[in-house]
C-alpha cells in the first residue's frame, strides 16, 4: 500500500517524499511541475499531471493501492493571490474537492493537509495557538482555511479523517544537501538574503523598520523543513493508529527579526549583505510566533533542527552548491 503525496516535487513535498522513502514507505507522487522540480524527486512513482483533471486523478488511484494521502499541491504566493484570487480558489480549493472525491470513491480514509499560519491573519496573540481566531488577510490564507473547513465536513459525512498542519516559515534544506529550496519566483526571506550574499540579487529590501519590536523589523518563526517532514509522518501515523482528526501548528516557538536573520546569514556565510530600507507591506503583522505545544503533546513531535544558525547553515550549503537550483527553469530576480 502506498502514500500519495500531491505536490511532491515542490520544496516541502520533495523533503517529505525522501523522508517517507527512507522509512521504507511506498510513495506515489502527483505534481504538474509548474512550480516543482522533477530532479527533486528522489524515488517513488511520479505522475506528472494536474489535480484539476479528474480523469488523471482516477488513473493514479486506479493504478496504485493508495492507503493515505499527504496533500501539499497548492499555489502559495501571497502577493500573487491578492492579484489573482480566483486562480487561487480554483487551484487550492477546487482541486482539493477533486482529490476528496477520488479518495471517497476508492475508500481512502486518511489525509494530511498542508495548511499555513496565514489562516490566522493579523493577531496580537503571542505565541499563536490553534484556538486563535482565524481571519486571513489574503486569498492564499483564505483558500487554505476554506479547505480546512471542507475537510471538517468531509470527515463527518464521508469518514475521511484528516490532520491539518499549519506551518509558519519553512526554511533550511535536507541534511544530505541533495535537495533544497528553489522557487522560480523567490519570495521567502532566507533564500532571498542568501541570493544577495551570492551576488544573485543586488540587495535585500527590509519592508518596514518602524514596527513595535526591539529593532523595528518584523519578527517571524522559522521551522526547519526536515522537522516539517517529520511532523507529516507523525501525523500520518496518528491517523493510521487512532483515526483522530485535528489541527496543529508547526513552528519553533522562537521569533527572529528581519535584521537578526540578515546578521545570522552574514555570520554563517562570512559575507556582508547589502540591505535597503523600504516601506511597510500591507497585511504584515509585527510578530508571528507559533505555539507548537499541541503537536509536541499529541503527535510526539520534537524539532531536532531548532537553531536559526542550523537552519541557515543548511540552506546556505544547498544554495552555495546549487547556484542555479535544479537548473531546469531557474530565473534570477534582481
């Protein structure tokens, strides 16, 4: 029996696939490769296709003995979602409906869902617990919240049990250095700073230095991609063993400002990073830090790569050894 990983050629998905393979799981991957990379898939059976195609999905289920699903396939660019909200609802919500229909028809009862801290929107709760009010401030976060609500009712009516994992800021790379982060349009802070350190970007723009924080810049919670991978497998095993649905935050529980991240990159790489001050971006909260106590208690999740130095060092090893990423559709953004 196999685990189906949708979006398994993407950044987080490829790490989960490799972790599953290392544990001896049979893995089937669906990815349309619009934002993922074939070279990031280190094993399993890869089907290149889109969840928008119901016939394609049924082919995958018909040809494989799927026991459970880890669902990561989604668009995740916040700014793009604000510019093209319908695109995000179609890709993130409608395709999940197609997946759930196939699961129902083929008797697959377990789903681990890749959600996001963006479902909370702006909140004054520090750290943020799963009981915090969900009030997304962009279509990306809203699309993920819609799916979470849909999963709740699918669990009631179709007996599909689920665990939704709300990530904070994923970062780092695989311990082996074989796979890492490579987005065609990069929007994540740590790789952006690393690209500036490598001379692939002219500078790093700090959006807002007047927040109510110690150095005036936003504070975020960073979690290593390997620890995220571990959480998905623990969530999958909880569903297998108990069938209990739930929602869990995944973060380090520690916050680092933009300026602290820049300084840590400089310390790890030994390179001075050019920075420029910019105005605040709409929707950016001052502080976003996770409480992951529920995941630690119920999933027995214990992050092993918590230090920000470790996260950045692993990311730096990947980026410095793979200057053009997977070198299949890479572009520089200066």
